[in-house]
């Protein structure tokens, strides 16, 4: 029997804040988390000097050195976010955590890059003095997932996802499918990413980064005809997904129901997106949710502010949904948080769906005419009462994901 999947806890850490009230206030005020990074001036050939860091992140005091010595920044962001989500779900002290019925699905594009540097010194200098017993544990791509599992004493499944910009959304999808199939009762699911200039450099080499270095608040500009590239950000978000009947039986608050998920791949190019297979992913999510295109009242777009990505995604969205559906993206506010973006954007989608208010895409003023005709939310937010919202993400390697949430009255 296919089980229903409830969202019973949500929390995150972003450049605009760590609680929804603060974040919504920033969204309504059209504040940007993008800032200039003067410390990157030492990288002479790096063209971008912009990022959206999490300001003043300090783990709570009970995250002691003994408990966190195998955690780099990415795992710390993930674990702190997961704790807050579990607390909101009312499960932080629940014995179910160690029962074997609770698992974790969590994604990041990479582990701690400072740990990679320790190994780099070994390869460059031939010396082991910077390598220690936690170097690999902090560096490995599944560092966030396994550290959450150990920190909270989970005995269930651990599903790491590391697929660049779809790491967080694939984690949510894997968690959803696991509960739906009856393999776990609760899943801690999400994504995290820690800011590093190497990530900016990766996109810089492709000519895909914004160079509006003297005007950080004006960029990135997703879907806009004057866009000049993406900005890298960081953060984490965690959703607690739970068997619907289990959540109801314990009297949990249910924020939304996750009703549909799909992922596929273009199978064509590592960096150039395909609108055709992106659209198929959206159609597969609709089929999974047993919904027609008209049911979707809002789409949270991936929208990285790159030319090829924005254009392909817009046409895929129009093709799959068949109309000018309301669309916006948080990346104008947060930049591209890579492995965290799918989870952060799913969290924000649910929060907006609950309240019936949807934020605009910051810095979008003049949609690129090459993009498909959609109802782009611009300049200020919009009140919308809808039952279903879709959150889409796309990644290098041609990986496509789509999640569909239902508002719970």
C-alpha cells in the first residue's frame, strides 16, 4: 500500500536568516543576502567577488568539540538545521529516533573543502603533518548525512545524495519514496553547502558568474534580460518527512503533504540543459502525484541566472504545465546554494504555500524575451491561494528533479 508523506518539521540556515519570520520580513523588504567578498581579491584571476554567506554562524554550545570533531562547516550547518527541524516536529527527544524506524537522506555537492586542502598539502609537499584522523571524515561527500545519523543516534537508513545542484531535492525525493514504500516511518531530509571560492571558480571558468562586483544587491538576476551570471551562496535546510498516519496518531502539526516526486537525466551533455527532458521530469512528478497540470498554482524555479539554464527551464515549465503559471525563485535573494538549494527552496515553498503569499524573484525587472511566457513574480510578492505548489531543480550532468507539495488546511 502506498503511504502518504507528511512534512512535520522544517528549519534552515540562510544568508537571510534562520527562522521564517525573519526570512519573510527580508523577502517583503526585498533585501539581498549577496555581499562583496574582499577576501577573494587575493585570487587574481577570479572574476567574481560576490557571494551570499551565512553571517555569524556559530553552532549552539551543546555542539561540543568532542561531538563535532568529524564535522566540517557543511556537516555543522546540516546537523544544526536538522536539530531545529526535529525540535519543531516534536521528535528531538522521542525514542523513535533510535528505533531503526528513522533514517536520513541528505545531500551536499561536496564535503569540507578545508579538509581537502589538508590532503592537497600531502600531494604537493609530500608531508603528512596536516592530515589527521578526521580529515577524510570531514572531506567525504556524504559527511553531512552520516554526521546527522551519528549525532542523533539514528539506526535506520542513511541515503547520501551528492548530485551538485539537485543534492537537496534528490535527498527529499529519496526520503519521500522510502516512507511511501513503508521502509521507514520518519526521514530527516535536506541539503547543505558551505561557501568556498573553489565553487565560484568552477562556474567562473565557464563564464557563468556575475561580475557586478561593485553592486552586489543588484545581482543575480534570474530570468532577466540583463542577467550577467550566478552568485554562489551557502546554507542548509532540513525537512522532517513522516508517515502520515504516524504523524496524525501522535498529534503532530502537519505543514504540508509531499505528494509527488520525479527525477531523470538528459543523457546528452554535462553542462548544457535539455528543455525536453526537463519537461519530462515535471510531467513525471505530476503523474506520481496523480495530478493534471492545471492543479499547480505556483512553481518555485531553479533559475540560476545563467542564459542557457533560465531559457531551457522556462520552456520546460511552459511545456509541462501548458500555461503561464506563477513562477519565482529565491536565488535572486540567496544566490545559488548548490547542494542546499533544493532543500532551502522546498522549505520556502511550503512556508509560502501555507501562508498564501509568494515572494518575487529579486532583481527580475525585464524578463528575457527568449524565455517562455510565464507569470513571473516581480518587484513585490503576491497573495495566491492554491492547493499545490511545485519546486524544481536541475544540475550538472543533466539531472532534473521536481517535487510537488499539497497545502494542508
